[in-house]
C-alpha cells in the first residue's frame, strides 16, 4: 500500500531501534508488560509527524500531535487522519505556495482538488514539487 509506506517505514525504524535498545521494558512501559498506552502514543506521534512531513513539508507541532494522535489512539485510521490533513486549510496554503514558486501563479480549483486527492492517496509535497519543476505551467 503506497499510502502507508513512508509512515510504516518510520514506525518500523523507531520500533526496531527501541527494541534493540531495550526501551520497551515493563518498568518503562508502565508496569508488568502493560505498555500498550505508551506504545500507542509513540506510534501515533511518529505517524502524525510523518504525515505532516509528507503533506505539509514540515514536522508536526505539539498541537497537531495531540489532536491527530488522539484521533489515532481513539480508533481513527491513518487514512482518515491523512485525509483530514490533506484537505486542511494549511495544506491548501502549502499547495498554493508550491504553485506560486514553480509556476508563478496559484493553483486553480481543479488543480487544488487533484493535488489534495493525490496527497490523500499517499502522494507527497516533494512529489508535487518534482512534477511542477518538470512540467511547470503544464501540470497534468
């Protein structure tokens, strides 16, 4: 699944590093092996940060981690959170910023919707930048 590959990779790297380092001991995890809460918070933080980097081209701030992390911990899917970020006002600003930088104009409404859908389906702002740099005003 292309939509999850980057956050899964990040989560795997963090999990492996912590496992190798022995971080997930019962004492640190909250008692006798019941560290699910801590694991979920760390996983949610990692996922939200990766989504922010992919979609908004910046690390997630604490407010975003709390908001979207809580949504993940309460059962929202990663795809659901990804959609919320891709269709956020900030994502619109980032998309327009990239269009201005590479084409000298703002995105049209159809272009905006197309890019938001691509971001929602696993695309990244870096991929948009690459397309804009290559095709300029003739983005397809």
